């Protein structure tokens, strides 16, 4: 018994010491949450598992909403399935031409697609007895209604423009209809990626698709302030709202400011090229086709460009590699896991980066001889931008926690804690790699 107890003590002391030693920010712990349990009922639980994908459909719980009504918002939320069906039927008839234009209601099928996206997505199909003569006419489409949380009209416009561009280049699903509240897209039998095994087995294909996106000329603003602008906006937002949660401490907001200032300086030094980036390449935004497309149709498709913007390429590369550590939709609270050890090894990073650069070679953007020196440069960028990613998604969840209901807020704060810890672990690694006698990760040249 005494033995057991002392073992427990030793382990506890060890853990405390370990945590203290590894956290560069001994004094910068976050204390947001009063301890809280799991989401309260099964329905919420089910939804909560999808929190990275569906959070925008949950009811915003903030002062401004409880009193006066936000029209758009209310309108979207009050749509019943029958309303959606009615709307989808009409839109398919108007946008898709014959035979869609001539079918009656009983020849029109609609089903809800679950676990897919941040906005509402349905599949609409013709019943089997309807013949399609024109091979360009789809017999099945995806009907998307934008999330009611996207307040920023700029995002709606630039995301739609990007979607159209990608569709035209064969880099994304085809676009069949565009209207103010949503669109009709090609239905692609596919699944999302959701494990380190998924990322590992498709890493070079993802890198290739990312490179194609990065070489696009996209008609959106080209100021490279993506990271900084979001960080500032979210910080201001939280500053404004924090009085809503008087019991919680927000002393960590200074931590974000300090780290932002430091990172901004480091980012300037590293000189990563500014390109059009996806900026949120988590597994939920990477489709693995389940059909067998022709040889020139890639098996991997990057979707949901809500965060798409010009940004440093290092951010996009690092962000995808950081996602290897995550798994979402797991069994237990908080329904996602993160393991530092799953971060790709240097060899795996090099493979990813090489595939990325080789795509640029293929498109004539760089010379083949530039690939190897550039691999080293990008490895360095990934080390730095991993920090920017963790800090950004950490703060993203803080501000999201004010926009969603209580159950989701708890999940977001779990996500914040995790991302903040990840930030400090990666920062330590980054600083070590640059110390004169540090343990810089090296690679053997081919
Ligand atoms: C919640 O789920 C559990 C197990 O899945 C089930 O036994 C229980 O009856 C459910 N509760 C409600 C309120 O639906
Ligand atoms: C719909 O059209 C089909 C084919 O023209 C017809 O067989 C069916 O009876 C119609 N259903 C209704 C409800 O009108």
C-alpha cells in the first residue's frame, strides 16, 4: 500500500516537474473553464462529436441574439426539412434543365448528408425511372445552404469565386448553380480523411493538390495579413465579450499578444512566399474519392475554402502536417484526440515537401535543380509556421466558444487548451532547433 502510494506520488511529482520543465510559459497557464462535464444529452453528444464540422449550425448564444432577431439567422434556422425540400426541388428545376425541369415531386429525391460540412448539405437525385439524355446533365447533385454563421459577406463572395475557379480547373467539384444562399455542386461519392494512417497514405497526393492550389491566380485580396488579421479580430472580439463570463479568467489574452508579436518578427525573417492558401486543410476538408475517376481526375480533392486567402505557403504546409496529430469524431469526450508523436517524421515531411515541389516543377514554376535546396527552406518554414497554426486555432476556439451553445463552448475550450499546449511544445522544439548546440532535426540528402 505504502509502495503503491509512493509510486503514485513519484508519478505525480514527475508529471508536475515534467509539465513545468517543458512549458516555456510556466506562468501562462490558461484558466478559462470552470470544470464542466460532458454535454448533457445524447442528441447534443452526437452533434458534439462533429464539432469541427458542424459548429456553425448551432444556435448562437450571445446577448445580441436573445433580444433582437437577426433576420437571416432566424430564417435559416427555422427552415424545416419540407421547406428545404421545396426550395431544393425548385432550384434543381430552374438550374439543371431537362429532365429536372419536367419532373414532378415524386420523381425528386432528397436526403440529408451527415457529418460533412460547416453548412447544411443535401443530396438531390432523380428517381430511377427518369432518363437522362444529355451526358452533361447530372442525375444527382449536392445542394448546399451556406452556414447561417457566416456574417462576413466578403467570405461568401470570395469562397464562391474560388469554388468556381477550382471547378473550372477540374480541381474541385463541378458547379451547377450559384444563388445567394447556397449552390448546387457535383455529387462525388467520397469520404473524408480522419487518421494519421489516412494522411500518411495520401500524403503525396495531398501535397500535389496543395501545390496546384498554391499556383492559382485567385481574384481575392492579395495582402498577406491572413494570420495577423484573424488573430487581431478574434482578440478584439474576445476582449469585447469577456464580460459575459465574469467567473472566468482571461489573463491569457496577453499571452496571445506577446506570442503574436514574437511570431510576427520571426515570420518576417523567414521570407516564405505568399500564395493562395486553403488555410484549413484538416481531414474534414480533404475528400478521398470512392468512385474511380479517369486518369486525369485526382483521387484527392480539397474542399471548403472558407478560410482560403493569400498567405505564406509555410502556413498551409505546416497546418496540414499538424493535422496528422489529430483525430476527430472519437468515442469519448471531447471527441477528438491529439498526439504529439503522430507529427510526421523529418523523412515524412521531406517526402511531402518534395511531392509539393515536384508539382511546381511539372507546372514549370520552378527548375528541378531548385527542389532540394527548397526542401530545406520549407522544413524550416514548417517548424515556424506550426507555431502560427497552433496559436491561431487556439484563439479561434476561444472566440467560437462565445458564439456557440454551452456544450460546444466546452469542446472549444478543450480544443483551446490542447492547441495552447501544442503551441508551447512546438515552440520549445523550434527554439531548440535554433540553439547553437540544439538538436536541430537534420535529414540525410538523397
Ligand atoms: C442515451 O444513449 C444511451 C446509450 O447510447 C441510451 O442507453 C440512453 O437511453 C440514451 N438516452 C436518451 C435520453 O436518449
Ligand atoms: C409523376 O410523373 C410520373 C411520370 O410521368 C407519373 O407516372 C406519376 O404518376 C406522377 N406522379 C404524380 C404524383 O403526379
